[in-house]
C-alpha cells in the first residue's frame, strides 16, 4: 500500500515538474518577444487573446 502511495506521489511530482518547465519556457519566449518589440518599436500584429 505504501509503495503505491509513493508511486502516485512520484508521478504527481514528475507531472508538476513538467508543467513548471513548460511554463518557464513559455515565459521566456514571451519575454524574448517583448524585448524584440521594444527594441524595434513595433506593435504586435496579433493580440494574444486579450480582447474577446
């Protein structure tokens, strides 16, 4: 029983780490795009779902 609990806990930690890594990559991409637009002085062509 304890082994099964440990296995479930380990899988949850792995999923959490994967989600955090993907989010970190997305934030990095967003920051790079923002820096590009600031450097060139252009506005983004597409609003990223901010306006509904």
